[in-house]
């Protein structure tokens, strides 16, 4: 955004004026020290995802928009400038200009969180997801992180209102936050989000959810058993290909030998999926027995992209189970 400040943006178009009015009301709530929420009916602009941004107070212009040295960049990142809302490079460059800040004011934080949970897509879905991911990296890097961020991400996943890539990033960020959450109820809720996502076997985010559960350092014995059950279920052919590959890899890393029959079926199938076969070879190397070596050698003998993975797997088995 060039030569424009936050006030001038208000007069460009009616939709922007509406956003300004919403922000004004929310900032007023911050000053009243009441919990602040964004709740707009689906699926128009923002889902019923609640946003709570608590931080230091900022000066408020007569228009109601919080002013800060970086507010112009924040507005551009959030797509509030109609002239640049559809330009990924412009918005990404604006984000880079504030990416090192660790003390964003409450108004800027609120604007960024409201953007993340918006269902409006001004950019291509992949670019929209990438930009929101980078905004979440910035929000999580704040000192302290915004209050209510984990709850907002959980509600986004639960709503089912977002593109798969956005949902996947939400799960990734929740996974990165899980071990730092001390509130038992919130931790349980987030784990519930992961389990529910892992059960959606036909969606790619199921595999991401598995790894989020695997990263829980406080998992109980029952929770670890649940992870095993979910992992083995995702290894089946009916699962989404990306989720299945993630599950096959995790099964090998966690020593779930029950998956071996599925791995052997993949390797023996002449029409096998390339990525799944490479993952299967890797996990067979970690879990397999001497009797699996001939199958791996036959795969390697055919050459092609499978050969390095099959040869490495056979070598690992020999090292683990010498004659």
C-alpha cells in the first residue's frame, strides 16, 4: 500500500467502512477490559470463530481504528486496501516488513487474528493459506502470544468452514502450541480436535493431526494407544493418499509392527503408488524381518525411483537381524 494511511482506507469503499466499524467496537471492548469476541454469521465474511486479543492499549483515532507505526502494513496484510487485496506479493512484502516485531499492539493483533479467521478468499487458495500461515507464525512469536489464539484455531478446525490447506496449517500451529498449554480443559479440547481430524480419513489433514498427537509429550498410556489405533486405521488403502503416507511413516517410527501386512501388500503391488511405496519401504526397513528382504530385493531389481528406498530398507533389516 503506497501513500495511504489507515484513515484514508476507510473512504475507499463501503465494505471497508463496515470493517472499520466492527474494529472500533472491538477495540472499545478492549478498553472496557471485557473479553472481546468476533462473531459474524457464517458464511459471509467471518465464521462464528471467537477472537480474543488482549495486549497493551494503543491510541485510537477518531475513526475508531487503532493507530500504530505499523498499522498501514497490518491493513495491507489483512487485505483491507482494495487496491492490493488481490496482490499476494504486495501483502506478503507488507508482512515481511513487520515479521520481526514481537510487541504488536492490541489493535494490530486484533486485525491480524480477525483476518486469519475470515472465510473471505481474495487470493488463490494456496497463497491465501501460505499468507495466513505466516501471519500465524508472527502471532505465535509475540511476547506474550495473543490470548485466545489457541481457542480461535481450535474453533476454526471444528467449524469445517475453511479450505483444507488452511485447516492443515491450523492443526500444525495447534500442535506446536500444545506442550506449552497448562490449562487441562484447553489441552483436552485441542487433543479432541486432533483426534476428530485424524478420524476424517479421507482428508489430508488426518495425517497432520496424527503427528500433532504424536508430539504431545504429556500423552498418557491410553492416549498413546489411541494414537496407535488411529495410525493403523490411516494406513489402509481407503485413506487419503497424503494422510496414508504420513501414517505409514509414523507407524515405522513408532514401531507399530501390526502395519507390516499392509506394507508388504503395497510393495508387492505392481501398480503401487510411488510415494506410498517409498514410505512403505522405509517403514519395512524399520519393522521388517529377514523374510522381507527378498521382496525388497525384487523391488530394487526393477530399478527406478523405488530402488534406493528398497535397497536401504533391506540393508537396515540385515543390520538389525544379522545371520
